């Protein structure tokens, strides 16, 4: 990364952060029976954290949905709200993937990668009941790969609501016939709520990828990842892991960033970015949209140092900015977070300690600083391989790691992951 030097204010800010006390702490360490591999987090209005673990719980590959509640002594209490695969043949879903979203009534919504009635994954709702318990309801069952699945297979990534209460998301595979992948190249879908209480949600496939091109080329994208985000005008934006531009490095395509616009004739897909490997490729993480309509995301690989890069798409087709190549971290995957004009994110690996990932901040495309190097503690008790983050009302950062933490993890020698907090010093929070 080209270093142009930090301003005096930024130097003071970072020095204050480095010297402050209690900036990083582990809030909870998973042991396997309560889940393994925690994903993204979300706050409720009372300050409780919610998240999913992709595996662990009642069985090695089941997954859980958990709550972390702050205590008066400064600690946090973890409660498993639902163990997936609780029903025969995992009809309640298996492998909850990525983040959760609240509706206006306080119900949680998410997806499972597999399981459900047909084995191809689910969209679920978790509703609070009297007495503090929660009830899980499967809203939609996707079909399995051995069946013709025009509606999609294996939902992956974040969901988003529109103002009418419709849910939007993506599936890894499925859709219309696709020569690039026998099970389909993935879809963007919409789930519409029932007109009366207790009715069925209605699924509509808005777009099937690899709908253009010849042979094994998919210029419009292949295998959507990370779900979708919605801008203020109701347009959907997302990423595909592969497809787009092909090269000797990207033999299945370097990935795409796409837009779905809604009009009187339905939804129209357009390509807004097809990166080349020299600036980065394979966008995996969710996108982030700011109040000006700019789209931020990460490219998992490629770039000058072959460790990935960040990008910003400006609205109205005014171009794209590629931020930097990682010298202080490698292979970014989780959602980027914007707070007071500062961009935060994490890398799955890299960093100055044991190559286990970092949390970083950026104040401009050429000014980056590492806030934390994971596996800085003995046996990675502080976690390793961060994947997602959020913030509270005070600007403190909360995130998860896929591995590290408890050495006695039931299902893994590498640890089951942790939930951590990075508390901003006063100088930092006032920025």
C-alpha cells in the first residue's frame, strides 16, 4: 500500500487508540455445544447482540442462533435461542449462513444454507414468545440439487427488507438452466409476506445468473455471494463470486458487482463492475451502501500484492475507486462498516501476528491503520480469522472470529470462535 503519511490529527487519534486501556476484549468464547463459527452480529434496541453459528450446537454440522446480553458487572450472558436440525431430517434448516435482520415487530429473519423440507436450505423467522423463549418458523424451503430448482438452491448472504415488508436475498445455485454449473448459477429472490396472518410467504425469482453469454462464459455473473443491499431508491446491489471478465488467472471469471432496478416491466439486471485480477477479484463479502449512494465492497484475492483490495462505486456511473492492496492483512471477506466517515473492516488472514487476520480502519483511500492483530494471545484465545462486525451507539466495534478462543472446543482443535469488542478511546469516539 502506498503510504502518503497521516495528518497530525490522525496520528494523535491512532496513538491515543494504541495507548488506551481495554480497547480489545473477548466477550464470549464458543465451545461447540453452543455453536461454532459465529457469523455477523446485529443489535436490538435494548443493546442485546444476536448472531448465528454456521455449525456446532446439537451436532457438529447443525448450527445455532444465539443472543448475547450485557450484564451489570460488564460481562455478557450467552443464550442459544435455537439449535438447528432440531426437527427430523433437519426440516427446520441446517447451517445458518451470514447475518440476521429484524422486522418492525422485533422478529429475526435469516437463511440456512442446507436443510429444510427438500434439503436445499431455508428462509426462517425467529419470533419472541412470552417467558423469554423464541419460536422458529420456516417461511420458505428451497429445493435440493437433485431436483430442477428454478427458484434456487442454498441461500447465502444477508437479507434485506423493503418498506412494504418484502424480503430480498440470493441463492448460491439454482435458477434457469445454466451450462456453467449443472445445478444452476444462482438467483436473486424476493419473499412476499402473506396477505393474512398464518398464510404462506410467496417466493419470486427476480433474476437467474448466467442468463447471457455462450458456453461456459457468464458475463452477468456466476454464484452470487453476500446477499443484497438496497439503496434509497429501492435498487438492489450485490456481488457474484465468479463470472464477468475471464483471464488466465480468473479462469471462471473474476466476479461481478450487479444492480437490479425495478420498473413497470419488472426487475432489470445491469452490470456495474467487472473487476480484473490486477486490481482484485472474487468479491465474497456483503456490500455496504452509504447515504450518498456509494457502494463499498471487498475483493477477496488479486491486486498488486495478491492479497485482495477494497473498492468504492460512485453513484450514477461516475466511476470506481480502488482503495488499497493489503500489506497489513490479507483476503478481506466480511462486511465493511462506515461510521463518521471512517471505513472499518477485517481480513480473514494476514497481519503481523501468526497470519490470523486483522481489524483495520481507513480515513481515506490511502490512509489505513490496523486496530488489532488476531492470535496475539496464547493459543489464539483472542480468536482468529475475523468475518463480520457491527457497532453500538457509542461507536464501539463488535465482531466475530470463525476460529480461535477455547482450546477445548468440542468439534475443532482450532477453536470454535469468539465474539469480541474493540472499545474506542475518547479521542477516537469524538472523531
